[in-house]
DNA sequence: TTTACTGCAAAGCATTTGCAGGGCG
DNA sequence: CGCCCTGCAAATGCTTTGCAGTAAA
C-alpha cells in the first residue's frame, strides 16, 4: 500500500469512486475528458495498473479482451453468457467464499486483495437460439 | 449440446482430454502439430469456441490477454498474483460455491455450465518486492 | 539537479474475420 | 450439387512500450 499516489492516480481513483461502477480503461479515458480531467490513454492504463497493485481497485477480465475496473468495496459476482457476453451481477446476501478466503489468508503464503466469482453459461435468449441450431 | 462434432472439434477435444490441463489456444496449436494432427490456428480457435458453447470445455482468462482452456471435469480455483501473474491452483476439499450455483440454477433464467473462482493478490516473492518500493 | 511522471505515437499480441479451396453428405 | 469446414493471410482492438518533454522533490 503505497502512501503517496501520483496526481493522475488520484484523479483516476476519485472518478472511479464517483462513478461507482465497473468501467473499462477506454471508457474511463472518455469520462475523464468529459470531466475536464483529460489524461493520456497510456497514463490511464498506468494509473490503473498501479492502483491495482495497491489494492485500491479490482479488475475483471472480459472475454472480448477488455478489462473492467472498479473500486474494492464489495464483492461482485456475475453470471456471464458464453454466447452474447452479457454479464449479470448477482447480489447474494452473503458471499459463500469468505470462509475459504480466510483459510487461505491464514496460510500466509499469499496476500489476498480480492476475489472474483463468475458463472458461465447461456442466458435465456441465447438458450433458445442455441437449441434451434443443435 | 450439439450431437455431432466436426472432425477438428473432435481432434481438439481428444487432445484436451489427453493433456488434462489448462492450455492456451496457441500452445494447443503447437501440441497438435507435435501429435501430427495439425490444424490451422483459426480452426483451433473456432473449435474451442464451439466446444465452449457445447459445455464440453471451459475457459479462463488471464491478465496477459490469453485464454486457457480445459475440459469440464472438476472445479479449479486459483490464486493469482497481480504482479507476476503466477497462478496457483487451489485444491479445496469441497467447493463452497455449489449451493449458490444450485440456487441460481433453480431460477431457471440462466443455464449454468461452470464457474470460476479466483483470488487475486500478491505471492510471497512479490510481496517483498512490493514493500521495498513503497 | 535528479528522479519520476506524462503524453504521443508506434509497436505487440492474442484473437477474429474474409475469402477461396476442399470435403462431406 | 450444395453446404459446411478449413486454412491462410489480413485485419482488429485492447494494451504496452520507447522516447522526449515536463513536473516534482
């Protein structure tokens, strides 16, 4: 946890907190311009990378090659369609993974910042489509 | 679940079963050549895509942009280092997610094929390195 | 002044797509 | 005969990197 963040890292982190949703680097770059806080795209990527290593934000990879970033505040689990890529967040009363996470922490070998839990399959519309092709 | 697979889909699936490990499309392409079962790289990608939609295999995305494929046989959970990218499989006696997965199945809205559970943070070597930069 | 951060433009790289040839039914 | 599968090569798109200018300490 670095004590001091650079100017652009702060800018990125603030906007990320403000938006309070998962967002790609590219989209964040656009949002920054809108907010008159323009940063170079490379700088956005570098800031996100640094914040990730500081445990300030978390990342989730999409099958289209994008990465979505968000502040580490709560667990976000997803159901993602293998066909159309739609990703639906699951709000579970309580995360079934925390116990395991605590166990892993106690081994001391690995410093855990966050986790991702994702279910893959077919959403309703794509199920229909898929079966008609079978 | 398509009844009939193409020749190349069969070839890919067989080798995947035989290798019994997570493997990237590129590496699989090389393994196929070694096994005298050469397929075009595009064909490998297309076969993997089709097998994924048939629930025959599962995929896991890496932060370097690669996708790792494996047959759907057992849950594989991982701890992945944000810095060096090392990914350690966790063998847990029992998967803490199945109950939630069953609940989600019962909603009927989404047909679940498999899930991924991944913990992100720093491995021991990278913890040291990270702290010395802080 | 010395080091670290930033922006721009140029790669890098896994994956996808267009298209023509070939195989299978 | 017609349709789907394949392979090759070109294109795509996100992300990374080299380098020179700039701000910070």
